[in-house]
C-alpha cells in the first residue's frame, strides 16, 4: 500500500478487502475506459463484443450504452 501498487483482481472478496483497506477499485469496464482516454485503444465496443462472445462477459444494455457514451462511441 505504501508503494501505491496497482493490482488487477476480479473477485468479489478481493474487492471487498481492498475497499476495506481504503484502496480504490476499478473494474474491467473502468480499465477499458481509461485505456481509451489514454489513447491506448481506438474503440471499446469491439472489445465488449469480443468479451461477450469469448468469455461470456455480460453487462446490461443500459450499462453498455453508458460505457460507450463515456468512451465517445
């Protein structure tokens, strides 16, 4: 925590523990949005499609719309 390390974890218990330690958490959608804003991605929508297809990653239509709106897509 003193080094301000960034970890990537997609586990409910891990997120709860991180939050209880005062750490900020960021989910996959937030990571994708930050990557887009940093110019590391040109589009988020195709990645969401690929995640849905290959990993059965599901988000509600309204959340997908919001993410794409924030991404400027």
